[in-house]
């Protein structure tokens, strides 16, 4: 049992650190949930990609470095420690790409991955629908067979990044005959479509601070060619779920985010706080402990994968843990900031150029998306603890 | 002892509730946030007509007060409807002027406050309090700096709050109105009144957040049943009710103590402030969680309540400062 | 709206305070969950009763003072502020007596109440059975009609005080024919029986610290005469519940206990704690705030009753609030006590002669008994908030 | 990096688990609590045979260690079975003697500790630490007082703990064995080892508390269904699993850091201590609540785990002290 990095891994870390030290913008970019910020973040993706830092874990032929999970974790640690910008391409990189790498055709991979890596094409997810939040099995949007492809219709919502993104991916009900109350997951197809296609309307939705962090998508007979189906038609649910239990459980929120945030919080506490206020000190310590625990838990998971194991229900433990840690950490920061903690990220006097306020707003979504924490706790209780299902 | 609102007080609450519901405050808040204070001033006038501001002004200056119990009743209703503007600050300024013992200053401002003509803001300047709320929309901005009080000349640029309806700014310049220990004493009194009004406002926010979430949980279905039938949802909402129900008597007792000039009133107010603001914040988090992504959107009016609840938590006394005061010898 | 006591109430307070000042034992009595402590507490009941302080709210003819609820609250405040002993008769006074006063015959009142007031007869409750904790409707113990009375058989458990008490009261299934799955509350009869009667076996059960705070009762054809039935046979459920919603909701745990405990905690904090430890300070403040809130909430309830109102679901709010407050308050005390916080109440060096340890152990039962806090939250959600029943 | 126990370490855990399950520790704990240490010493011998104490003793004194990772593995299993006795203190005393640099003292005590013949206790005397645990049952009681260490002559009266199996007492008298800065340094090291072992023990306690409560919740019915199907029960138990699962890697990383003499090991140990003890205490509260009145009884063996979890929380580092250390520069 050890926590030692190899000489190669250390070299990789040094290379990443050196690159980031010269390239990370000195001031935070504008919020990526604004048009201006989105463009700036897209430009940053191009910069990352130019030196093959945008998708380090991908094969080299698609713009990556074939990095191991551990190297990916190292990169993320360095990335967030350097205060580098949020990743506007993350929906594509973390949600779509793993599925493509497992189920996509060679043609799809070659066509889709390189522009994703460079930020040329930025992807939005289109999972939810108005009547199905965490209950994906009740999806209603349809894909109807047509000559050479499919016609998509219906409504998607909470589509993050869709206000400014280029393309989106999601599940559509392609076979109504196969659906019944017992098997609502059947008859779904995984499809990709352009957000500027005929028949697509995008209505941005403002999040708590008013920024259009997501959108509603209205689809009316949107044509999608067969080449933009992932996996077999009708097997979309299985295709989507097959990558939910692998590394994605580890990589949805990288530990580097939280170790870096805890580090910034500690620095803020040392510089700004009353050292005799042990109540605040305890909360700062808990954030540091939590971030370290999350990092170590992830190292253990990565070690298990490296040893041939798999990640299953642990990803639910992960989800609840980081989302609660993130909120607690940011609330502590706001309390440390006294009267400035109230300010919006757009205020001229907002500390750290608004990044604490932006981070807090962002953190509040954590317990809601990617399966609410209530659903995650149900999963933990039933799958990891073996408690009976019950009607909740 | 009759530790209950009387019929008149309940009727007052009820009529404010009805008036504010009819005023459609969400649109008023959105206008205020966008810098358009006109709809807010219309509501302000209605509140004045109902006697809200007069409650903070003594009779010799055209007021009905000071009546702290009635003030908390009014602020609970204003919180329930998330009314924007320097409501707390105006009432605190009135308390300041009333206590200052400067007849000219009192006569200059208090009648206008009572009638609703004058919206005021107040900044008790310190490292932890650099701003005056909604100074841009106030007719008079009082700044207590050490033992002097001045009338600010202008406000610096608005520093938007996480609550879009709160628009703090640094008050600039101005002439000294008074100086001396009576300024300090009046400022302490004003801070108490402000903390108490904020607590009542937070209680009202929490009441609405809970009521809306209960309503939503009864309607919204997931996995084929109303989410309000999930035990986790039920228990967490029950905890919110407990927190709010036990905050309310603390607010009322603090108001009674303030009315009686009880020397313990500062401690009582601090206790009420902590309890009400923690309850409102917890209810906001719960409301957000159980509304799901919908609660996280700006377009749902609920967001106006959610965003205000966190801002009030530190306004006019952080939780830490209040807890310290509860135990002050 | 006021918090003013009348001159009469203030005089009552002064009288109680003066009496307590001279009579309360200087050192805490031994734990009332021991034989020695039980005897000492019984003796204390006699002392209280001699000057009519044991049951102030009862009519004078039964040993009380006909005190109002508010006077009762005043008495309790003075009682606990004086550090007076726990009430070994509380099961009788708070659970049985209100039912008797509403449903008992004049003969029963005259026969039962005075010896309860004096501590001559100490009552245990016998509500629970092994298979029915919070689910009283599933009771199985039986009362079978016999000449001039009833024969009780079955098993009761968690019978607090029963290890040393004289008599007990509880519900028994008297009419099996009337029972069906839909109406399990029917056919129950409310009966009183002596713990030393033929056919009764008492098996003491140790609580967490080993003291026999409750017992199992085994009943085998125990004869109870008709005069010891309360209310109508078969109506026991209704009889028992009819007093659950009145003042009992207010008086199960009197606010005086918590205001006094918060006061002692504050004194401990001032004398023993590091004043710069604001984390502990915040917890002490929260205990003070909680105790005050509970006191005021109770004043409001008493005012509502005085104004002709009733107490309903609020008693569930009460239950959850005081039980959580009690634990938090005692945990804070233990943390303040540093290495001495670990000690059992029997340790020679236990601070405050063990009363913090005893109080902590006692507090841990709070969320469990008198309807678990989970059940109380169900009640709050359904009755006060109107949320749907669901299968939990 | 391979941040996982290897096969040998897992087999070691498994065999300790089996041995301790077979030993029937609840009866051993009850005997220990009643002052009968004989069954406890039998278990002690078995632990020694399995090599547990040798893990804390260097090879030149007949040990196998120091091996902090394996020690935490062993303490997790001992916690899982609530083994009584001065386990932590014996291992901490070994660490102290190993680090002291006094060959005679090391030779006098370490072989006996490694073989299981010697149970030791250790008191790092201060205002917040007046007692030695289970001094009455120890063959040697070391007391560090300032920069001197003495071998106590006797123990004062036992001060029973809320955990009946913990029997602290003030160590009395005794001759000075050594004095100087190396005593202080060795004591600091011993305190780290003790805190780490305590954290691992707490994790084991928590694991058992959770497992037993899950088992009970699956069997116990109320209102016609298993209480484990109530969402509140499920979610709270899920939270306990989260707390325990995230405490474990902190313990393992702290052990790795201690083994590597990493200067950050003190901080890592403090973090592990807080997380593991808070998790164990929360799990104990949950276990108590969901077992209902049954959990509150002394006769249910679970009470032995519940009562120990609170005592360990402050032993060898209060939560506040540990949090301060996590942030120490």
C-alpha cells in the first residue's frame, strides 16, 4: 500500500505544471455561462488542445496523450491548483466521449473526437425532459425512422451549456411498441444532433444568478442521419448506462477541484479570518479533511481499476460526498468574507473577482443534477447496504 | 401573560398579506433588481398607508410608535412577500433619529419616514459593514462613523448582492449632523431594531419557502407518486416547520423586551436573529433541493426568496456575532 | 402580547423559590434508577407533598394547589433552577393522572390520586410490548372477563420505573372478536394493576449505563377488580389518546428543565472553557437559544389554552425539539468537560457528582420514547403540513 | 501508486476478524468491565500470537515493526470486535520506547510487549490528560510529565468511563526512567501512533455498528414492513456508510505517511482521527435510534460498541485539537 508516484508520473506532473504556469490566464475568464465567457473558454480549450492538454486520457490519435487514470488525476490536480479556467467542453469530454469510445464506430470516433478535443465543437447534454428529472425511464421525446436517419421531436430541458453550445446528445424513444409499464427503459435510442439544425429551438434558462447555464430544447422533426446514432437503435438506455459505472464514477468531479478549492479556502482563512474564531477554523479544517478524503478515496478507486477491479455503487457515495463538500466549502468561504460574502460575482468589489460567488452558485446545483442526492442515497441503501426497496 | 398576538395584530398581518399578495411582489422585485424602483415605491406607499413605517416613529413626529411587536408582524409579512427596498434600514434610521435626542433632525426626517415619503438607508460604518443598502433608492442615507453621524452626499457604484433585490453601495461624503456619545447609543439601538426586523423578515421568507415547497411536493410526481409522499421529503420539511415555529416566539419575545426597554433585549434580539436566519437558510436549501432543477432557475419566483435568505443571514449581525451576544455577560 | 406575570404569579414564584431554597438537598440524590436512589427520591416526593408542592396543578382535595398551567410552568422553572431532584412519580403524575382526571370515577380519584401525590404509591407505565414499539395498535396482552374483574395475561416491556415501582397502568386487548385488521385500536381496555400481585413477574432491564431504568413485565392471569378499569371496557385506546392532545403535549418535558440545564451549561462554560474556543461558544449559545425558544413556545401554547384554544399536532413539534436540544446540550457539556466528560456518573472524579453523565444517558432516550422522532416527523408532515401519507 | 491493501494485509485482517469473532468478545468486554481481566488477557495472547503487538516493536527487540499500515489494519479489526484493554496504550508505549533511544529501557520492555506478555499503559500527563487507561490491568504504566518519563508505582482508584470497558485511573508515584528533549520527542511520536490506532479502532466500531443496524433494519418490522424499507432509515444509513468509507482512506494515508516518516504525518493523522471518530459517533447515534429502546439497553451487545464510540472521540486528541492540527502551518 503506497501513495508514491513513479518517476514518469512525476515528470508528467512537472510538465503539466510548467505548461500551466505560463499559460493560465492571470485573471479569471468571464463566467462560462455568458456569451462572452463561453467564447473565452472555447478559446482556452483551443490553447489546451494545441499542446495536447485538453483530453490527456484519450488516445493520441484523437488529440490526447493516452494518459492513465492516475496521470489524469495528476493533471487535474495541477490544473485546478494553477487556478485554470472551468472546462466548457466537459459535457462532451466526460459524458459523451466515454460512451463513444466504448460504443462508437471508428468513423464516429475520427469524426467527432478531434473537434471536441479542440473546442471547435462544444457539446451540450440533453438528458432530462420536463416530466422526467431523475426518472429517465419516463422519457417521451421521439425518434421516428425516416429515409437514411431519424426525425427527432419533443422537448428536452436542463440542457447544460446548450445556450451557447454547438451540438447535443440524448436519448429518444424510437420504438413505442416495445414500451410497457414494466420495461420503460426499452426502445430508447442514443442520438446526436446539431443545435442549429432545422427544427431545433433553444430557449436559454437562467440559473439562480440569472446566467443561462442551461436551456430548454424544442425539437420538431429534426433530421439526424444514421451515422449519428450511437450503438444499436433501441439500445440507448444500455449504451448510456454502460459507461456510468466505469471511470466516469470517478471522474465526474475530479478531486483536484476540491483540493485546490480547500487550499484557496485555507489561504483565505489565514489572510482574512480572526484566528481566534475556532468555529470558522473547524469548518475550514473540515473542508481540508473532506477534500483530502475525496482525493484519497479516488486514488483508492483508481488503484482498484488499475488492479482490474470495477467501480460500481461507489460512484453514488462519491456524488453525495463531493456535492455536500462543495457547498460546505463555499459557504465557509462566504462566511469568512464577511460583508463581501454577499456580493454577486459581477460586483466590482467582489473578492477574488467573483469566483467564490460563482463557485457557490455552481455548488448549489451539485445535490440536484446527475441524479439527486436522494436518489443516490436510495441507491447506496439498496445496492451497497442491501436494504429493501420499499416505495420510498 | 398573554403571549399571543391579539386580534388587531392578527388582522394587521392578514391585511398586509392580502395587500402584498395583490401587489404581485415578484415583478416588483425584478424591477427593483433591474434598477427600476418605481413599482417598489408604489408598494412602499401602500405599506406607509397601512401604517408600517409609522410604527417606528413616535407620535410627536406623526408616527404611531415605536411599536416593536407590530413592527415584527409587519416585517414577517414583508418577508413573506420578499418586498424589496431599504425597509429594515428605513425603520432602523427612524429608531436612530428617535433615540438621538436631536429634535431638529427628528423633525426633519421622521414625519417623512412615517408617511412613506422618505425612504432612508443607514450604514453603521465598520470594517465588517462598509455598505448602505439601496442607497441609490433612498432619500436620505445616514452614516454613523465612530461617534459622528453624517448625511451621505452620494453612493458609490452599486455592488450587486447575490440577492438581486439588494443593492449595497459605499456611501460617500456628506456633512456631519451630530457627534457624541448619544450618536453611539442611538446607533446601538438602531442596530437592535434592524436585527429584529431582519429576523422577522427572515421568518416570513422561510414561511413562504416552506409553504411553496409543500405545495410543490404535493403536486410534483416522480416514479409515479407525489414526491411529498417520500419520507425523506416529509421529514426534512417537518424539520423546517420545527425550525420556523420555534424561531417565531423568539422574535416575539425580543420585540416585547425591546418595547419594555428590558436590558436583556439585545440578547433576545440576537437569539431571534440566529434562529430565524438559520431557519430561513435551511428552508431555502430544502426548497431548492426539492424543487430540483426548477428551484435552481432564476425564472421561478421562488429564487427571489432563496437568494434573499442567504443575504439576510449576515446582514445586521452575523450568526457568530449574534451567538457571542447571546452569551455576553 | 406580553410576557408579564401577575402579582399573584410572582408571589407564587417567590413562595416556591423560598421553599425550594431551604429544602432541596445540597448534593444530588443517588440516581433514581437504582434501589437506593429510588427510595431517596420517594422520600423527596413525600417532602414535596407535605407542603403541597408535588402536584401543584391538581385540585386541592387531592393534594394539589389548583395551580394554572402558567403557575405550573413557574413552579417547574423554580424547581429545576434550584437543582431539585428528578421526579420519580412522573409517570403517574404526567401520564396516568390526566387520564384519571378526565375519565376516572370520583371513587378512583379519591383512592388513587392522594397516595400518588405523596409518593406512597409510585406508578410505572406499561405501554409497550415486545412486538409493538411505536405501533401501539398491535398490542397483544389480554384482559379476560372474570367474576368481578379481569384476568390480565401477556408481556409488557420498556416499562419505565417498573423495577422499583408499586403499580402500573396500560392497555389490554379485552375483546378479540371486535378486532380486525382495519380497526386494531378497538377492543382495548385501560387497566391498572399492582406490580406485586400474584402472577406478575418483573424483570429489570438495564439501560445504556447498566441501571435498571425499565423492566419487562410478565403477566399470567393477574386479577384486576372492575374498580381498576379506567373508562369503559373496550374504549381504552380512546381513553388513553384523549389526554395525549391536551396539556400533556406541553408538559411532558417542562421548559424549566432545559432553561436550568442551559444555565448550568453556561456557568460551566464560563468557569471551565477556553473563552477563545468559539466553536464551543456557539454550541453553548445554541443551547441557550434552544431552551429559551422552548420556554417561549410553551408560554405561547399555555396562552392559547388560556384563551380557549387547544394543543394538537404541536406536541409533535415539541417532542422533536426538546429531545434534540437535550442531547445537543449534554454533548456540549461533555465536550466542555474535556477528559472528565468521559467519566461515568459513578466515577469518584465525575464532575457535578455525575449529573452531566446521568443527564446525557437520559437524553439519549429522548428521540426514542413517547413516539420516536421519526413517527413525530411523519405526524408533523401529514397533520400539520398536509403531505400525503405514503407508505413511509 | 497502489493505494490498496495487498493480499497479505487483507488476509491478516480476515484472520484477525475470524479469531476475534470466535473469541466472543462481548463476554470478554463484560468481564473486563467487571474487573475480571483474565478473559481479556487470553484474547491479548491470541492477538500477540497473530503478531499484532510485534507490529509496533522493531526487529532488534523481537518485533516485526514498526508497521503502521498493518497496525491500522489490526486496530480496525479490534475495533470491529470492541476488544477491551489498553491496546492503543500498549502500542503507543512501544512507539515511545522505540523512539526514546534508551537501549536499556527498550530491551527491558519491548520484547515483552511484542510477545504479548506485557500490557502497558501510557499517560502523557497534562491538564487535559490526567489518566492512564486500564492502569490496573497493565504490567507497566509509563507517565510522561514534562520532559521526564517515570514508571508509575500504582494507580489511583478506577474512574469508570461511560464505556464500561475503559477503566482510567490517575497513575501515582514512580521513579524517573529518563529525562530530556528525547522524552518529549518520543512522547509526541507516541501520541501520533495512539491517535492513529484510535482512529482505526473507531472505524472498526463504526463498521460493526452499521452492519448490525442494517441487519436489524432488514428484520425488524413496524407497521407491517421492515423498518429498513423506510426512506429515512435508508438515507441515514447511507450517510453512515459514506462517512465510514471516506474515513478509511484517511486512516490508510496517515499510516503510509507515518511509515514514510513524512513530516505531514501529524496532520494526516489528525484528519483521520476527526473523520473516523465523527463517523463512529454518528453511526452510534443512528444505531441507537434505529434499534429503538432495544439499542438503549445494556444487555444488547451493541451497547458496548455504542458506549465506546463516544469515549474514543476525545481520547488521544479531541476533535477541536485535531482540527487545529490539520491547519497548523
